[in-house]
C-alpha cells in the first residue's frame, strides 16, 4: 500500500485531466498535495473535493515561479502542465507556437525542477520528481514536430536531473503516455482515418484513461520505487514496443 505520510507534493497543471487525476490519487494516499494552476478558480472544485491546497502562478514567468517556490518545503513534484501545440509538419510549423510549446513543456519544467530540487536539498530528506512526457518523445508521430521535440527534450532533462540529483537521494523519472481521449484531443485523434490505424498498431487497441496515467505517476513518486531513477516509462498500451 502506498502511503505518503503527509509528504508535500506539488502537481503542476492540476486543472487538466491527468493533473487532476494525479492530485486525487496522491491525496487518497495521504500526501499533502499542492495543486498548481494559472488561477485558483481552475482548481477550486478539485481542492474542495480532495483537500489539496491551491497555488496559482504562471509557469512561464521566471519571477512568478521563483516567488511561488521561495521557502516552500517540498518532497515531491509532478511536472504535468503541458501544451499540445499544433498539428503541423516541419515545412509549415508556426515558430511562435513552437516557442510557446518550448516555454511550457520544457522551460517551465526545468524552472520547477530547479526550485523544487533546491527545496528538497535544503530539507535533506530526499525527494521524487516525475515528469509527464509523451509517447511522442519516443516515436515519430505525424504533425507533432513541436510537441515531440519538447517531450524528447524533457526525457533527456529527466536523465540529466537523475544523474545530478541522485547524490541528494532525489529520484527523477518520466512517464510517457499515449493519447487520453478528451474533447481537446478528439479533434485530431478522433478522426476515423487517424484513430483506426493508430489503435490497430497498439497491442491493447484502446485509448488510455487519465487514471491509468496517474497510477504509475503515484507509484514512481512513492517509496515502492525507491531504487528507480532516470527512467522513461511508456504508458502506451504497447505502441512503442514494436
């Protein structure tokens, strides 16, 4: 049984589906959960449901991140905030969109890791960080030039962070989910000509649920994974095993 025994864990992007499911799992396992979003209103219902503490700040603003994290006593961090960008080829990609996706998917995750790890080192009790990456980091998906590039960068950030922070007993891992079918993702992945071939190539042959991503995140944060660091875990129904 996983028991976080009151450890403080911050989840970015808590207003999203995977972020919200992760907050619920962590709260049920006894963690003191901090739910980050751009506004407190975005996580008000979630916090009322779970007892999590809301924390509102802009992940792309260096000073806002620094101020929010200053003096914060953290044991765990989930970098779950993300931007899907656009569906585009390298020939027609919008560079402004690319820059925005880099700021959210990569730069913000590094900022959070920077300040969270400083807190963990200061406290001297170790810690655990999980980055929410994507199967798009592991295989080439049509139209995902910006998203895939940033998530591949996030995976390397995971490995380097694990290497650098291990001496402080801080573990860093990534999870790499397949598509969770939400109203937002349905616009692309729900198209029959895309959905059919994609699911046919996946051994389990179905989309993931938000809770199926939150479960492995919770495991990797926990003491059950105390000797696991620097790994990338596909949660993709076997899609990348071929």
